[in-house]
């Protein structure tokens, strides 16, 4: 495993979102693209490769035409499930406050 510390394993703008969606089961590359069209193909590929390299997700290539590739959580990756769900619940519990903070930041940028 190439993680130097615990945050390095899953640090990245999109990794948490990728992991959240893998909790429900395997996903294909284009499923992620449809879920988050703002994520570039390059960034998605990079994030998936890093998660795979760190042993958090598994990439399964099916020998068929057209080629089929699915990503799923490894046994090690499933240990992140309680953390991911706790972060989701925290975000829901503090949504109003977080929205206010974002609005204040946007207004501050306009004033500057």
C-alpha cells in the first residue's frame, strides 16, 4: 500500500463521492460520468487509479465485446463505509449552516 498516512488513501476532490457511490455496489466508468458530468474523464481516471493502487477499490475487466469494466470496493475499502456515511449524515445535519457559509463566501468575493 502506498499511503503514507490515513488521509492520503482517500484524499482528493472526487474520491469521497466515488466511494460513496460504490457503497451501493459496483459501478462502471460511464455511470460515474453520468452522476457527475462536471468531473473530467482525466480526473475520474486519475482518482480511480489512485484508489485502486491504494487497495481501496477493485477494477474488474470482463473479456467481452464491447469491453466491460466495473469498479467495486475491496474488503479494505468497505472499512471506510462507516466514515463515509458519518460524513454524509454530518453534512445533512449541518446543511443550513454550510449553505449560509457558502453564501457569505460568495457575497464576500463579489464585494472584493
